[in-house]
C-alpha cells in the first residue's frame, strides 16, 4: 500500500487536470493554480529556511574524516576537517555538486557465514548524480520559454544535450537519463527488503510525481505535439503578471503544468527541502575550529558568578570559628 497509494494519487491528479481542461477550465489550470502554487512554494520555502536559521547552533559539530588543524608540523586536511571559511566552501561545493558523502556511502549485508560485511554502494551515488544533474539541465532548458529570445547558454545546453542527433525532434539525453534514474530509485526501494521496510508513502510519492512530470513532458515533445508558441506566450504572460486567458494548447500540457504545480506546493513540507537545508546543516557548514575559538552555548541561563574573595568576605568570621584557612584575617577591633 505504501507504493500503491502514491501511484494512485499521481494518476488521480493527472486525471483531475485532464478532466478539468476538457471541461473548459483552462484559466484555472493555466493561470490561477500556477500563481497559487508559486505563492505556496515561496512562502513555505522561506518559512522553513527561517525556522532553521533561527535555531541556535551552540557548538561546532562538523562531521570530519581527516586530520584537523593542529601543530604546524602536522599536515591538516582542509576538505575533510576544514578550519576556515574557504575550507568549508570547498567541502560544501563537493557535497552540493558531486554528493561527496553519498559517494562514500557503504551498504551492509549478511554474508553466507552469517557475518556482517560492508561493501561499496556507488550505484546509488551514480543514480543520484544522473537524476539531479539531468533535472538541472532540463530546468535550464525550459528557460527558453521565459524570454522572447533564447539565451546563448540555453542553446549551448541543447546542442550538448542533443549531440547524438537521433530522432526528430532531436532526442535529449537528459530526458532519457532522468527517467532511467527515477526508475532505478523506485526499484531500489522495492527490491531491497531493508529499504522496503523503512520506506514510507512520502518516499514514493515525489518519485512518482517527478516521473509523471518527466513522462508528460516527453510525451509533449515526441508523441502528442503541442503548440510551442502558445506555451511560450502563456509562460511569458505568467511571468509578466498579465493574467491573460491562455490559448488552447492541449490537455497533456495542462496535466504537465498541474503536476509541476503540485510538486511546487508539496516541496516545502517534504523531504525535498534538503535542497535548501543542506546549506544549513551544522555537520557540514561549520569549520572545525573548536581548539582555536571558544564557543558558548546560547541556551545556558545567565548565572550570577561570585568570586572566592567575595565568598570569603561574606563567610570569613564563620570560617575562622570553624578553623578553616582564610586569605585575610578579620580587621582588629579599635580600642
């Protein structure tokens, strides 16, 4: 059921958009829902980031796997245990762009002799790299719909993405790769018994949703063609806040657009927020400089501190009577 329910939900959402456009609700699905989805996405994203930012981080808790900065004759590792700002930037860049921690991921399996064995798990890293980079290229390619003239970097991406020059229109490799990567990520959770047990419906729903978005987009390009000029006019109208009624484009386009809107609204409340949260993770974005700088816990309550001299001034007479050593004697009484 953890797999069936998300799949049914995605199919139902697609059917809602298809039926709504067929009933003449083009304005609802082409103008109102996109603006509402954008509002939900931006407000939800900003709120989640604000909620994380206001949380105090009292101590330096970066995860390290290398030699920290120590004595001058000990070689340090700035990427594995950064001690300064640029070391953190380098480490975060490797994490964001190349999934450094996922590359080091290992899997644990029971061997035939009932011993626990660890092995490399690079397939997950490769699928994650292919999915995220392909999705980034696809999003950047869509930038051509937002401007009257196509930017040069978009044309460059399209030429590199379609360098095989097969099919008509040209097959983009990222269209194929993103589907393959998503299929792998879904099958990985189904085939592995351990992952199948710990997986939830919220793990499958975004995968099915993004897969449906990709398939509907591929369908528009290679199978059920749509009016690209009308799509561009609609997108530019949305970005300019003209609120103009959209032209007849085709139900498959509105299914594609509606699923994108659903993903945008679902994004802030889902695990997909790791896109912004990774930059706020204290285990990655902090320098390991606890030996150089003292970090005070802001949660500690204000405590009134009394020195020993003040303590002795208050209890000196009692300490002398109890034969306890004191640093100062009682002043002599005047005759």
